[in-house]
C-alpha cells in the first residue's frame, strides 16, 4: 500500500500507512489543520477533506478550555502605561536631585557654604525635593494598585494553588516583619503565573524579581536612616552623614525605578500574551 505523507501545522512532514493515519486521526492524535498528499494527487489538501472533521481529544479540549478562560478580570493596560511614565519621570527627577544634593554637599564640606546657611534653602532644590516627594507617593499608590490588578488577573487565568489574595498582596507591604518577605513571594507568584498559569508552581522566579526586592529594601533602609538622622542634626558632621544617606537614597531610586519598570512591563507582556492567545487557540 502506498504511503500517505502528512504535513503538520508546524511544518513537520512525515509518512504513514492509511491504517495508521485513520487510527491516529480518530483518536485525536493528529492536529486538526494537518494537510496530506499521496501518489496521484496534484496538490496537498486538508486531511479533514478526506477523513472528515475529527472529534478533538479530551486533552486538547481541556487545553482549549484553559486558554479560553484566560481573560483580564481587570484590564491593566492603562494603569501599566501610566505607571511606566511615572517611573521614567521619577528616575529623571531623582537624577536631578542627586546632582543638586552633591553640589550642596561639596559646597558645605569645602566651606563655600557655612553650616548655618543651610537653613536658607535653595528654591530650585526645594522645588525638586517637593516634586520628588509627590512623585514617590504617587508611584507608591499606583504601584500597589498595579500589584492588586496583576494578582487579580492571575486568578482570572484559572491559576490554582495560589497562596495569597489580591487584598493581601497589597496589605503585606504595611505589616511589620511580614513586609520584609511577603511582597517578594507575592511578586514571585505574579511573575510565574503570568508566564504559565498551568504549572506556575514548578517554575522558577526571575532574577529581576530578586533584584527589584534587594533594591527596594536598600532604598527603604537608606531613606529611613536619612530621615531619622535629619531630625537629630545639630553639627556639621551629623549633617554630612544624614546628607550622605539622602544622596544614597536618591541614587538607589534610579536603578530601583528601572527595575520596577522592567518588572511591570514583562509581567504585563506575559499576561497580554495569555489573553491574546485565548482567541488564537479558540480559532484553531
């Protein structure tokens, strides 16, 4: 008996006997869009024209159902774009603040400005400091909203076995001690479930998540130390230490903004891919 040549949707070509082709087709083991050719045919044709429409295998139906159920419970598109813009602005303002703070630091240490003159705040430096504070608060609020939506959406992808909830994904940032580890674990779940909701628990988190958290902790510690020292400043040496931590805080905020920017962008891209893939699979 002459062989039958099969070409799968991915381009792979193989040959089978007619009996094998019929058996594989009836058991749902050949992709629906496979085409075939046999001796005497002038062109390749869909296998379904010869053997009729096949009933999808149970595993295939389950796969299609999983994809079709993947949808945004809360569309994060606009919020993600808004947060991305805020992070770029925040990084730029932080860079300006670093320059201004360094200029003031060296002017004081070299005697160009006396310690007593520090009370006469430079208007530009004051404006940048106020803008930076407002941006930090705004970015913090928008980021927490983004975390809530991202965690809510991985629930909408049919992900099972999640340890937390959208509410606690945000709430852990405000609980002492737990705030040191839980947000990292939450972000790890968001990252892994956004890559593959089906077997997220078996996947490894990204180094980007770890880098983000290390930078966040370092920035938070430097900011807290700078704030507490600023309240106790009475000498030039004390001011120098406080100013040094303030500069360090501003410097750390730049790579932190970039890390957050990359993190939210990658998570959004993965979630968008899952949602867009649902329509593609449904049409197969």
